[in-house]
């Protein structure tokens, strides 16, 4: 199989971990006789520094000409505490999502045996956790208009909006995923307060009639924020809007014990994008200590979702499990015997 | 001291737990020679059933003529999954907040030694946790206009807005509270995405100059949702807007091990309101099994915040701790030796 992959390393630890993911993809290509061609693009603070634009047109073109996109991370603290900064790296991320139509962020949440001791949650609570969150990614309060300041600057406003088409599009993916899992979808919303949430409930309830084999239930977001910690095993497929998804996916990521473990897919109307969820983690940048598993498992999701290369994807997942079992991990998982980012990448390649 | 207290038991377990709180207030009145006069009002589903209005004018009048308000809970499942219900009990809660100007919800989050075994979090993570969340309660996306549906019904919208005055008002309370605590305020927002969050940052940053003894830091809400579970001891005073506060206070409530433990205050422009955070918990209603500590500790907050009766408030807190130490608790804390709601209330009264 010959495929073009856009590679956007981005900021912070993005470049280091993306490099390991590419190494792993190369190993897969060698073993299974595929041909992956990479093209790199600038994004985030790196792109602002070089071009003034966090998602330059050239990068957009590279993405559009690719079959899938491998992404590192975006964000630089020098922009965070400056409320007046005109261009922020995150705008690149949002522009990218919007322009590429990446409407569904898919985040598996899993407990790993080897990580149970480092989770802040008790083992008996999390052991066996296995759910997946579908977060809407191109609408809601992230993009709604109008947004901004009043003329005197003394008040500010944001708009959350959703159309039923936007809801149906991602809800279908969630129901389809539930079919291959435990057949349960939980819609997380705030229908007791928000008009948009009531549209979500109505729309999803209606769509559910096409999926009589799937159980649909509803949960208010505040309640979900509790239940995810109290009974993470109760979830199968979680479906939610953009802002709530941002919060509960990050919350859920704590279950695994290390943020560095978790991959994600952002499903697009044309091509999809794959990234570890950990963000740019600037404190670790350039130190060769960041956990590359999230990026490597994102490459596995890329093979599975975009190229339907299931065996290849599983080979990567097994190699990661093996590396973990043999203790070949970075310092976030085991301080005492930690390997470097590069070394862990090499071990995974070795197992492939 | 002679004081008028409005009592709004509300729905579900609200009446049962509120009754215990009143019993405890009576015991305090007897012991310290105060005179508390109660007036009951209808609210929530109970009020809809009786009057068609979840926050009737008569109830508003009772509140306005009182020195403080003791509140139970609101919510009935028969309204939850009906997206077209015209009147919902929660509207009573929101109307009450708005009409009484309850602009700041204050929620202490504490770990209790006796509850460490039942928390889903590991003891070494939560032992010693002691922070307080200040959640804005009368603005943001809960109340912003416009909100509703497009004409064809196929899209919906909500508006989040904030004025700097609304922000300053609650931020002052948070900074003042930090002065009596560990002198740290953490503003939780989404300033990398929302215009309203950037106004919060700007406004709070400016106000902080009046509090040079207080450390102010900023945290994105997604990150906060992780950190609250990973390092709850790192927080002192958390300040946030309405929707984010709804989510992270409920998330944080899991730390204690039982939702039934936690009290809250909603500070008003005239009088303030005090309620356990647990909600109406309909499954337990009428069974005499609900944990009354949250309601009882809310009564303690009432004495402290509204009447400045510090010794009296501490007497209640100590009585609750003693009841817990001696194992006089409801089934959420100890299934095997559980007492009833009434019995636990009586034990606390006994210790006073
Ligand atoms: C960086 C930020 C804009 C982004 C978001 O809020 O979507 C991030 O938190 C994420 O979840 O990918
Ligand atoms: C019932 C609901 C409207 C309410 C809220 O969202 O504020 C509740 O969750 C709370 O936190 O008091």
C-alpha cells in the first residue's frame, strides 16, 4: 500500500514524540511491505515564529494532499498569560480543525495493568476500564458567532451553537462504534440548562431509533464528571459536545495513570488526523524524556482508521504492551529505570 | 440572637436532610440561647405540582424577609428525559439564584480521615486535601441571551456573557477567603478559546494588584479537571465561572468519598443560601437512608457566613466529626453498620 502522510510535529515535545511514531510507521512499512511517504508542515508556535500564522496555507495544502495526518502538539507558555496576544498557537489548532473539517475527536480511555500502581485512582475502581469518548470538534462554543467584547471593553460574550446535522454526523460514528463494542451510548450534556443540549438530546434520541440494538442513556455533564471517576467501567461509548468533551476527556485521561499513554483520532470529512492527547508539555521539551507511547498509539489508530490496516495497527499495540511489560518505559511511568524517548521508540521498533 | 431562617426543603431527599439540619440548628439555639424562627417555602418539582411555578412568588417573599436561607435539593427524574417539558424544576433553582442575586457559590472540598477507605482515589493522593471553590452563579451561559432555537428548529444556541463587575464581585470574595487560608487563588478558565475567559483573566489579574500577599495562578479548565484528581492538595482557593464551576465542583466532590458530606453556601447580595451539594437523589427519597451531614454542615456554614456565629458553627462541625469517628453514619459511608437519616441527625444533636 502506498500512502501519503502529512506530519505536523508542532511545539514542545511534539517533534520528539512524532519522530518515534514515524520510526514505528517505517518499521511497519518494512515488515508489511507498504510505502509511506511523509511530508512535514509547520503548525503552532513554531509556525507563528516562522510565518506569523499558526496554521499556514502551505501546511493546509500538505494536509489536503495527504491520506492522513500525524500531529504532535501545539502550545507555548509564552502566549498563555498574555490575554492580549493577537495570535496564539491554539488558533492554529482550531483553524486546522475547522478548515480540515475534523468534526469528531475520538479518544479511547483504557487502564493498563502495568500502570495501575501510578494511577491516582484505586486499582479496584479502574482495572478493566475500556471506553471511548466521541467529542464534537468543529462547532459549539469554540466557534460560535458572535464572540468578543462590548464596545467599552467591560463585557465579553461567546456563543455556543449547534445544528442537528452537526449532531447527527458525529452521533452516527458513536452509534456505529457502539455496535462493535458493548452496545451502549451515553450522551453527556446539560439539557437541564442549555438550549443546545436539548437539541442534542432530541436529535440523538431520534437517531437512536435507527439503532434498536444500542442502549442510549443520558447524563448531565456535572454528574458525568463524578461518574467517570467513581465508576469508569460503566461507560462504553460517550458522546458529547465540544467544550464538555474537552473537559471530560482530559479528566478521563487521568485513569490510565499517565497522560503520555493516550492516543486520539480526529475524524475529518476528507482525511483524518491523529495525535497524542498530552499537549506540548513545554517543561519536558528537548529533554528526550517525553513518553512516546501516545504518539505511537496514534500512529496505530491512523493505520486502523484511515488505511484499514488492522493487523498492522494491532502489531503496534502489541509492541507497546510488550515494551511496557518489559519495563521499557519513560520516567512518567517509572522514574527509577526510565529510558529516554528515543530508546523507548527503538524498543517498540525492535518488537515490530 | 434572634434570626429568621427561610427553609426550602424542595424535592427528593431534600425534606429529609433539611429536617435534620433544622433539628441541629434548634439544638444550637437551645445551647447558646439563640432564637431561630423558620418559615417554610415551596420550591422545585414540589412547587410545580402545587402551583405550576418552580419558584413561586410566595417563596421569593419568604426568602427576602429572611436573614438566611436553608435549602434542600431540587430535581425530579420525570422531567429529565423530556426535552419538551415546558417547566422544569431546575428553572426554579435558576430563578431563585437570579432573583435573590446569589452570585457566588462557595464549596469547601475536604478529605475526611474516616472516609479515606471509601474514596475512589488513593489515600496518599487525597489525605489532607482542603480547598474551596468559588463558582460564579448568576451569569455566564446559564443566563446569557439570546438562547433558544432557530425558526426551523434545526439549530440551537446559547450565549455566555460576563461583565467585569460580575467578575470583580466574586473575585473579591475569593481573594478575601485566600487571606484567611493559604494565600493562593487559582483562576480556572479557557482563555485560549473563549472571549469571556480572557475578560476573566484580565479583570482578575488587575484586581490581584490590590492583593499583593496573594499568589494568583491560572489554569485551563481541561487541565484543572486533571489536576483536581492528580494533586488535589495543590489547590487552596479556586475561582471560576458558572459552567466550569458546575463541572469541577461535582468532580471535586468525589474526593471526599461521599457526595452526602459536602455543604455549600451561595452568597447573595442581600441574604445567602445554604445547601448540601448532593441534589435530590430521587432513588433514596423517603427511605430515611440519605446522609444528612451535607445539610447539617450547610447549617454550620449558615451560622458562620450569615450570622457570624463562629463558635456555634464549630460546635456543629465537631459534632459531625465525632459522629463519624464513632461510626454513626448512613449507608453511603458504611453499609454494614448504617444508621438511618433520623438517627444520625439525633446523634449529632446529642453531641451538641
Ligand atoms: C489547546 C486547546 C485549544 C485544545 C482544545 O480545547 O480543544 C486542547 O485542550 C485539546 O483538547 O485539544
Ligand atoms: C440542577 C442544575 C441546574 C444545577 C446547576 O447546573 O447549577 C446543579 O447541577 C447545581 O450545581 O446546583
